[in-house]
């Protein structure tokens, strides 16, 4: 191969066209400079320590990218997913139990055997409970009403009607009687005011009471504190919760008198007159009056002609008799 063609061919390093057995070409290595040792000095030289290389990423980024943190994050996500799965399974289980119970209840009402509704009209609630229990039914109170025909506590209406066929454990709605809407007024005439109130309030299931305020009047025949009359009269039907008016005696009418003139009389004479009129002797006061005899009544209160009643106290003013009478 001529020299020009050989110069145009680019051979890889270490490849020679001479073939095997050719002598290895001599390679030229340029001389390297040998560094000179530092000059020795008597004083030590303080050189700063080389700073560590700047990291390519920060410590927080390295911590977030660490395999341990990635494993913790994956474990947290796994626990959340597992909790959601458990919640979903629990919800499905509860809904299944509720649905099953509802199905059994509906089946017991709809698909159970039929029974005939017993007749509970006119009987007490206790007797109706026994009849309903025998038929595998139960009672349900609808309301209470007054009734003139059905006694208090007995059943006056029911639904379903007697004889109707229903499923077992069907409720029977009942209406219970509260008795008559009216009650009879008790007789309280001649009783004391306190006993009359007790008698009125003692009427069972009537809620009666005495009307306020209580009227009072004098009576020559009925003693003080007793009932003279009542309204409504005894035995009359009256609505429950009503109030009864009564008239209470104040005793006999007081006897009024015209006060006599006791002046110029003695105390002894006045005492006799007052006793006959059921009056009492009150305060006796002495004053000096020239010419008046000792003990003579000079004035009194109430005065002459005043209206007085039995028990009134009369005060007297009498002469002391200490001053002599003036000369004629």
C-alpha cells in the first residue's frame, strides 16, 4: 500500500496494518514536570481546611426522597385504604342485618296466619286485654271520651270491628269512656263552710269546688259559719269541673238601740241602764266641774241618740266634786 492511500485511512488506536508479529510502534510520552517541594520555613503556616463539596440537593429534599420516607408514605396510604374497606364492609353488614330484620317483621305481619277480632265493646280494659291476648292481638288506646251510656273505664268503640279477620299481632284501637259529662251536685246546706268544701271536692272524677269569693249574710235561724243556701241546688246534674256557689251565715242580725241620755245620773244608775241594753261600761274619767256633785255623769261616748248594738262599750266622764259650788 502506497503512502498516500495509507494516510487517507483512519485506523483505530492499536491497530496496525503490518499484521501480527509486526513490531509494536514506539510511543512518545511527553515529559511531566516534577513539582518542587515547598521551601522549609521556621514559622508554621496556618492553611484553612478544605471545605466539603457542595451537595447537589438539600437535606430536606434528600430526606423526602429517601427510601424510608417513601415506605412510610406507602404504609400510611395502605392503612387509609384498609380503614375505608373495613368501614364499607361494616356498613354493608349493618344494612344487611337491618334489612333482614325488616323482612322478618314484615313477613310476620303480612305472611302470618289470620285471626278473628274479638268483641271488646262495653267491657273493661283489663277484660279486653285478656281477649286480645288470646287472639294474639294487642290493644292501642286511641282516645278517651265522655259518654252518657257507657260507664267510666269501659270501652265504647273499637277498630277493626268485631269479627273482622286480621293478621296476628295487629293492634286493636280502642276508645275508653270517661263516664258521664255531668255529675250531680252534693247537698251542703247546713254544713260548715269547711265541711261544705270537703264534700264538694270529694265527688269522684268530678273536679268540683266552691266558687270564690264566698257570699255571707245574717240569718236569725242559721248559726254563724254554716251554709244557708247553695247554687245549683243539691241533686242537679252539673258539668264536670264546675264551681258551686254557697251562702254562709253571719249569725243573727245585730240589735241596734238609740243610746239613752245618761247625763246627770250616777255611775250606778248608768250601770243598770247599760246592762239592760246589753251594753258594757267602758272607761270612767273624772274632771273638775264647779257645782257638780261628786260622781255625777257629765258626758258619755257614744253620745245620746247614737245607734249602738249589744256589746258596745260606753265611756263616762264624771265630776270629781273637788271644787265648791260658786256662791249664789
